C-alpha cells in the first residue's frame, strides 16, 4: 500500500514543539522539488482537469450527486465577516458551525431573492455552489445586497440569540464549468473539501470525507494500491496532525503495514515531495531537524 498525503500550508504553520514522526519522515525520505503551486493548481494538474482554473463550484455539486451540466458554477461558501480596526476579516472556517437545515433556509432565501442571477445549492452545510447566468462572476453590488439579506434573515437572528456567529457573507471562488473528464493515479481519495471528492468521482476513484486519524484511514484501505489524503495544515494545529496522522503513518511504515509514504507540500517557497519506504528509516545518518529546515 502506498499512502500519499498532500499538506498545503505545512511549512507556513508554526510548531511550538518538535514533531518527531513528521521530522523523521522528512529527514529519511527522498526529496523532490519543483516550482511552487497553489493547492488548486496542484489538484487541477494531478487530476488532469485541463487548462481552465480549478472549477471548485461545479466539482462540489458533482460530489453531492448533482449534475452541473454546461452551466458555470462557483463556490459560494457561507462566511462571517467582522470589522477589526480598519480591516474587515473573515472568521476562520473552524469557527463556524451550521446545520443543513440552516444552510437550506439561507440558500433558498438567496436563490429566491436573486432569481435569474444566482441559484445557490447548499451541497454541504459549509460548502455551497451557485449557478451563474453568464461568464462574469457576481459583482460587489450583488454581494453587498446578499450581505444585507443574510443579516436580516431569521436564521441569523436565532444564531445571534444563541451566541453563535451569524452567516453574513459569501466567499465566492472556483468558478467554472465541470470538466468533461478527469484522471488520477489513486484508487481512493479522502478529503474534507467536497470539490476534491468531486474530482475523484469524475476520475472514477473511490472518495470519502477525511477520517479523524491515519489509522482510521488505512484501516479501510485495501492492502495494495495508491491512496491520497488531503490534510489542510492551515486549519489544524501541527501537534494534532503529528498525533493523529504522522505518528500512526510512521508506525505503520515501520511495522510493514504500508509500503511507502509520500508527503507533498505544493505551496511553500517551492513545491517539495518526500517519499519514504521502510528501508529509508535505517538511514540513521540523516538526522531529524525542525520542519522549517525542509521548507
């Protein structure tokens, strides 16, 4: 079994302690590098989605069982904006919770209000897609109007009464048509982002949400084949990734349960990949160093 992980943001995270398992995998692995790519560029290239920008909106709809058809879809994720000094900042994604019923009510209100301009589908509570009527994305005037509608919605009034953050804006990104085909080298793909699962579905690979730990992940994988998991290091503390992912992967590699671990970090100063097999762990002369050494 070949376990591959892509971990955007890994080298942009601050670790307050040494990370023994991750550092050993980086130190003993064979390193390859190339020009840096964004996560969306990496996914677009690795799934062979063509030359257009990564169509996250259409792929998200596809992952939920919808049919994007020939329309242009954008991601229109629910967001909370707050004013801090002279800046408007978005609350971290991890700070928001939203039920499917709340998502359905808010998106239905938006679709009804902007009929003919924006059709919003709550594919998952925090991952929405919106059909666009033409080639141009919504302008600032439409977004401002959407913010006013959301602000006054009964769902948000109830959320604020409970002390929860209101959904007062949309994050628009990833507009495009669904690709006609996709290819990938993995038998299965695990990711929290439904756009990634949509690309896997288009490529004919098995796909599911990211499990909580590496052990849960490879417990459900067949003994052979290549499998991908996407870890967003910008959203999870490195100490948690070390405990839940890198330490179990290193243990499974040592025990011979998996044959190879490959870690891709596409968005550092350059893109780097580290490929480690069990025999590499005996290269004791390659001493582990803090992760910033490998950035």
